[in-house]
C-alpha cells in the first residue's frame, strides 16, 4: 500500500519560480480540477511567483481566471460544447512562452496541449510537473466507448512517465500511477482544500427550506456537481426511487447544471432542481440539506464530498478510493457498495436515525478542518522549489543545441529522467511502499 507521510516546510518566498501552466480547461466551465488550479495560481502569486496560464478559452467563461490567461486554439467537443479540446501548441503560443521564459512547466491533462507542452519543455531542458486530476479512463463506459480504455491508459502512462514530478491528490491515485509505471520517487502529494468560511454548517437556513417548499420535517438528500452521466446521475435517481418504494420519505435536491440536465429531470420528476449556484447561494443551499448522496465512481478526489462535510452534512458515498481518502466509514460518513440497494440502505439508516445523522455531520465538519487551501497549495509550491533546487541544468529557458525532440517513454521502458530529483527519506511528502 502507498501512503503519503505529512510534512510541512515553513512558507518561503517563491519569487524564484516562473511557472508556465498548461490546462485543458482553466475557466471554460467550472469543475473541481480548474478550481484547484486557480487556487494554486492564487497562492503562487501571493508567494511572489510569476505564473502564466495557457488554456482554451470561450466567449462566455464560467468565471474570471486567476492570473494571466493566454488563449490557445481549440474546438468544442461534439455533444459537450461546454468543454473544448486544445489543438496543440502553435508557433505564436510557443513564442509567447519563450518570452515568458519559465523555469518550470506544469501540465495538468494528457491532452494535445499537455503533450505538446511536454515536448516544448524537453526541447528546452525545463523540468516538468504533471498533476493528476481526472480518471478519464473511467468515463468511457458511460459513453459506450469502453474499447478505448487500453489505449487511453497507455496514453496516460506515457504522459505521467514523461514528467519529472507527478502531483497526486491521494494515496489511491499514487498507487494507480505506480501501476502505470511512474517512478515512485517522482510522485508527490498535492491534495485539495475547502474554504471553511464558505462551506460551513452555520449557513443552514430553515427559511431557505421553507421558501423552496421544503417542510421542516423533510430530510433533504442532495446531489451536488456537474450534471453529466459520469457523475452517476442514473444511480442517484435509482436510489431515490428505491427509497420511495420502501416508504422512506426524502426530499431530493439537485445543485448543479450540465448537458444531462434534461435527462436527469426526467429521471427525478419530483426533485427540486436549483441549477448552478455559487457564492452565498451555494453555501446556504448546501448547508440547508441533510444528506449528500454521492453516487460517482469516477472521481480522483472527492471535492463535493469535502464541501458537504465542511457544511455539516452526513455523506453517503459509493465506496471508491476518492471517498475512502476522506471518510472513515461510520464515523464521519458512510461508504456503501455502489449498488442501488446498499446506497439506499445507507440513506435510509440516516433518515431513521436523526441523532446519528447529526453526530456524523458534526464529525464530518471536524474532519474537513484538516483540508485547508493554503497548506495544501504550499505543499505543491514546496515541490516546485525542491525540483528547481535539484535541477542540474544551469541554462534555463534556452533550447539545447542539437537536442532534437525526444521520444516519450513507453510503459515497458524506464522513464527518461532529465533532472536528478532524488528519492526523499525520513519525513517527506513522497509515497512509501509498505508490504
């Protein structure tokens, strides 16, 4: 088993860092991945680093980007126009990166932009940091293209093998990276945080419930997230239906928007759909629910789980590694087999045992206190600084003569290491294998 050992260095100036960050979706649509990247950029700027972000953009972004964002050519994904796919790194963008003269390249997705940025970094002998955000291979079955799984896993393996450092959000993803062939000493921890001033049980409001036609005695079961099939919307609806068949009365509330909105409404005609919420509206709506039912089996990190825990909700989640990293079963949440009957059983128990529900919600809020954005992002920044300190390249940001474009390492090969980033010992942030 792979476990991260917690270790914190005192925050120091990051003014030596010049980070070129490449993202497949920095602010086109809002999700947990780009939320984390924007938080990281904010902390980098606060600590004195220079950052320039390269990403597809849209005429109607979901939110204002943090830092300087440079648009790269992209196309809308057919059937998912809210997401765009970058077409690579054209000359005018490469010239912009050259003028910025980064000393670290951070890539956040194994797409055309991410792999092109890796080529760019290899040509200039720049250290590469890759961060793991999405288990893309788990999406395929939902779109009936599961036959592409082996190809996608191979692409992901090559992408992460070709980084000097890979930032993993939890132990489960670190272990998955090891299976992909990523060298253990290159894996570092970058978790996720939650803003306790926003997500807090103090925002609970009975008047909000009454305004939305929710009776004081109703037990509100929330779905929170993007309305897309891979988030488990069909499973959520099936659980609510199963509860209704057994006479267990709950009031389902759906917080979020997305391309599957219409089909979700058909599956749950009696639910309260609030659409996309942000700011105080989101804080109040979430805290005014009682239970979060998280049916998703595709998460790399349970962002919505953490937000619900901080808001004092009792969480019932599919028993997946991302949820296991946050929830101690029966203490600060419930983990259930991903079958309808098991998830429904967990929700039913919380409905029938209100004291236990409140106790679990209070414990969840206490657990969430260990996840705060500044310490989490300082961990990633310390990794940048550590990588830069151990780089043996003295000429940064200039093409190496006659270097050519290297071939990405395949899964069966030892990844080519450009920088000496030695294994750490003692108290560190790297994963350690235990028998």
